């Protein structure tokens, strides 16, 4: 018989004490398949397994080989460091090249060298030089930011050759950012990145490299771990790197606050009227609180993750394949430190990390929560304070009832990027389970609460968290697949049903793409739906204005009026403002007056006072009480004039004549905002917008501004209207003012050809009949109107209401118009009212519609908006009729 004394090629001997008889009787018990990364010939033994280049193991008793990583080097960097062989040496050092040591041979053998490009050792900079560079970089960033802020404040630089263009571009870019709510969207996107970037380091997620390499590269580019660049691993102990990472942001934030205090104290010292020094210090800290909060927002997840990685260790199996599993663990951030509480270096790191956890993640959450709690009253009563304005970064994009959401968001990021590391490394899959549960609960919470003011931000937040949930689910499945495959090749496919991790990742990517597409469509539809709601918006941002109240105020607006001629109008003003400005508080006596003797106290609690000027207003004793109280208390005033005589209105001169002499100057000569009250819907909306603008400019939020451009979705002057084809508009010379009105219309809308020929042009499409005080003074006009009506040429009438342009009441035309035209139904069709001032734009839009203008696509109608009006031709005199119609167009 043949006695087998060794295992054949491809197998290794597990137990060196086995005799040839043992091998012959039970070869499968003593000989096992060689693991990947080895090249076993006849007679291979466990202790002397021939390890291939690029592989490493921690103990000669283990069959768990680790493929050496490239560490940002080329594809052969791992094989260069890990040369393999049969001698394990001490803790696997025998498998390393001559210049390398440690797990996966990632440390340089020389104490003053560090790993570069994955396969080279480079001499470290001295600590003083590296530290100086680190401090210099931090100071340089502060100085650069300060210089940019100073340069942006220099108005005269906008006219210079080299600085003007970028500064003017910034002037346009900043309002655009505000208009689209970019801050909230960047915060959502950055929060998503902060979690995704730690998948491989915090969760040990075993995703294919081709799917994670981009996040690893992006993370390395914008990582805040400056010490890894200036003080790399191998050059300085992790204890000091941890200190540098955790304390450098604290130093920058403290420096910012100190600069703010110094600037305020400097102003305080130069001021002739000095308030308390403590108040100057407080204001100085509040001045630079916003950038400080932005830095904390950016730093907390990354710094917290770095701190928690003190517990993040890479485990390597050192036990015999037939023995219970045993590991040796090294810190991922510093492979020279063994994760062993009996190790004094590791204990020192853990003690420091515990202190820094209190300082950063716990301290930041407490700070955010405390600041938001202090702002509770100011946010819920719409009365901004210095603190609520300084901390706007934390709550500005959220609805008032969800003002605390930023603290919850910070807690979520801290848990997902750091706290889960406290789960032991050998239970890394539990980390993925915890992350999946957190993402699931948070996504549902976002969908139910919708905490953001802008609906697209709610949808974006839900979408990013849903994607994050899918990423964690995909990582969980690929990790399970790889773990099963590690036990025995081919098992994973038998158990799970897919052949490789790509079969999991690709469908997950498709699912993510479909989810994002659905959310994108939903966001667009929701934003479009919200955009059509007829409420007042800031024109630049298309968002509702903030209705804030100064301290001690209860009402945004107090309606002062006389019942006999103003009650119905002010009731309309209140109801319409409540529809247009949800949340506005308007005082109206029939609704809110409880004690007529306390009129002055109501005035005192109102931010703005509206005087509704109508006949008899200045004869009312209670109205005079309200007027005098408003003037004595220095309240901002809005004058609203009732101009319709049938409703108790009159001219401003007539209303002034009723006012007591001692009040006339304070009311009529003080340049208070004056609004003419209109009852026609389109014009009334302009009056309401004017009232809203004057009101908003007195709120704490908008008080620094001199004007505020407002818009309402669907308003006629905001519609994109134009002409499908050009029109020829005839303005008769016999109709005084018609040519001026036609030119005004042509200057506002493209596609209008104006003619003032003596007779009706052959190819005229419309006639403009301008109704003013002098209309039909020329008998020729009546004959022309008769001829036009007989020719069935459309006539559009414009009724001028501006006294300076000859405006008059419409009833006058029944007296001045030839009775033949009146009886023939000339006025059966309503004329378009033309009012002066800010109502004029509405008049022009209604006139354009009367001439046939319709809603157009942006490419047609927005040319005027961008200053690119289509070319038009205006013909004058009798020569027009001899020119071919096509040439005139």
C-alpha cells in the first residue's frame, strides 16, 4: 500500500502534528483547499502557506487572507508593499517589503516616514513646520473670506475694469440664490453627501469599488481633516491628529466671534454716544454668529465622525480555522495603534474622544436646541429679535411650528455618521440595520410633517432620504452576499439567487433613478400648483413675504375709517389682504374693537395705520382721535383715497379741505404712501399690492429696503401676453390723445403698427377710440366712427381717468357724443378704464387683450422682459396707405 505523507498541490496541511497514517485514514480532515491569494504546491502547511504578492495575513495560524489595499496609489501599490512569501514573521511583517510593516504593510518601517501614493515612504515634515502651515492655512482662509466680504461692499469697484464684472455677476447671483431658495437645497444635498461619504469607513459596507470610488475621491477632496495633509499618519500620533481636527474649527469660530467683538468695540470707542460696553460685545458676537453657525453646520458631522472613528477598528482573523474565531484589531485611522483597552495609547485616545464627543456632537446639538428655544417666542409671534435674526440659518427655511427641525436633522447626521461606530466592528451589519431604520423613520417623518416653507424643499428632502434608504438597503444586501461568499465560494448564489454584487447594485441604481424621476416630476407639479395660488409674493423670489411684527406689536395694520362712507371698503381691504397675505393681522373695529375708550391703546399695538380718506372722515371725533394718536406716537401711515364720488369719494384737494388745518401738513405733506382705492378687480389688486408693500416696508424684516417689488400669480399685468400676428391700429388725428395712447401701447407690446392717417387705412385691423374730455370736439371724429362701424372694423375704446391727461367721468360722454352713435349702441361694449400711476400697466394689458392679445410662449412674449423687443414699424400720415401691407409689417 501507499502511505500519503503530504497534502497534494492545491491543498494545505491544517495540523502539523498529523502523522502519515492520519492523513491516509482521513485526508479530508487534515487537508483543506488552499485559500485565495496562495499558491500551494505539494506539501504545503498552514504555518508556511505560500502567500502571493498583494495579500497579507495577521497570523501564521489563520487562513483568512486580506487583499492589500492600494491606499490612493496605482493598481499595483498593494502588491508592491505586500510581497508575500512563506514566513509570517511577527504579526504578519514577514509578508511585507523591506520598507514596510504593520497590517497590510501600510506603515513605513522608519519612524519619521509616512506612506505616499500607496507604495512609497516619504520623510515627514518637522512638527513645527507642519503646524505652522496648518495655522497659516486657517488664517489665510479667514483673511481671504474677510477680503472678499470687504471687496463686495465696495460699490465703486463695480465700475472698475477687472473687479466690476465679477462683482456685478455676484450682485445678480445672490438674488437668484435667494429666489430659488438655494440655501435649503444646498443644506439638504450637503447633508446627503455627509452620510453617503462614510459608507465604507463607518459601516464597512462592501460595495463594489466602481460604485464607491467617486464618493471616496469626493470625500478626500473636501474632507476637513487638514491634519492628514499636514501631519499624515506615521508622522504624528493619532492623539494629536484628533486634537487638531477637533480644535481647529473651534479656533476658527472663536476667531470669527472675536473679530466681530473687536469691530463692535472699535465702533463703540469711536462713538460720541456710548451705550454699555457689554451691549457692544453682545452685538459683536451676534454680527458673526451666522458664519459661525454655518461653520458648525459644515463641521459637526465630519468632526463627529472623525471622533467616533476612535472606536473604528479593522479586524484581522488570527485564529486557527478549526478554533473559535479570534481577531486582532487596529485603528483604521492609525494602524500603528492596536484596539486594545490594555494598551495605554489606545486608552488615552478613547478618553480624549469621550471629552470631544461632549464638546462637538452633544455640545452642538445642545447649542442648536438652546438657540432655537430662545427664539421660540420671536418666531411664533413674528416679532424678530437680534438673536432670531442672527440664527436665521437654523430656522429660516422651516415653517414656524417646525422651527426646531434643524436640531433633529443634526441629530440624525450625528447618529448616521458617528454614533453607529460604537456598535462593535464584528457586528458591522447591525450598523447597517440601525441606519436603515433611522432613514426609514426620518423619511416618513419628513413626508408627514413637510417642515419646509417651500414645497420643492420638502420633496427634495424626502427624495434624498429615500435614496439614502435605498443605498443602505443595497449596501446591506451586498454585504450579506460578500459575507456568505467568504464562508465558501458559490454559497451566496445558492442562498440569495444572484451571482455577484453587481446583480444587486444595478437594479438598485435603476430603482433610485426611477424614484428620483418620480420625485422630480412631483416636485415640478407641486411647485407649479403652488405657484398658481393667488397670494402676494416677493417678485425676486416668488415666495410669500415674511409678516413680522416689532416687539410689543399685535396688529400689522389698523384700519381707520368713517362708517358712513368707508365701512364697506375697509372690510374688503381686510378680507382681501387676509387672502393675499395669509397670517396678516388687520384691526377692524367691527371685528376687533372691544372698548371704544381704548382706541389709543389699539393704535399703540398696531405697526402701521391706514387712513381711509372719504367724505366725512375728518369730521368724525373717533377718527380724529385715531389720527392724533397715530401722529403723536410716530406711527407709519398709509393714505388710501376713495376717488369714486358715488361712494363718498373726492379729489385729494376736496378731502384735504375737510381736514383740520393743524393736521393738514402732517397728513398730506409728509409724503406718506398714497393709494387710490379701486373697485374694478384688476385695478383693486394693484391698490392692495400698494398697501401691502407700504405695510411690509415697515416690518422688521423689510424695513431697511426703500421699495419692495410684489407680484400675484395670474395678475393681468404679469401675464405673458402678445399678438399671434401683428395688428394695424388706427388712431385718428381728429381724436385728441389717441395717438399718444396708441404709442404708449405699442411701446409696451410688440407687434403693433400705429397709424394716424387722416382717413381709415385700407389694411387697418382696429380703431382706437380714446375717450377723454375733448373727445368728439372735432365733428370729423363722429363721421369717422360711423364709417368704421359701417365697415365693421373693430373699435376698442380707452376711457382716460387721469385728470392731467384730460380724464373725466364716463357719464360726460353721453352728453358730448352724437346721439345717433349713442342710440346705435356705441357704448354697448365696455370701454377699458385707463388710470394713472401704477394702475397704468393694468390698463395697457387690458387694452392689449381687447385688441386680441393672448397668452404666448416665453420665447415670444418675454422678449420685452429681457430688453429684446421684436422690431416694429410705426407709420405716420397718409403715405402709409400707399405702402404694401407686407412691407409695413
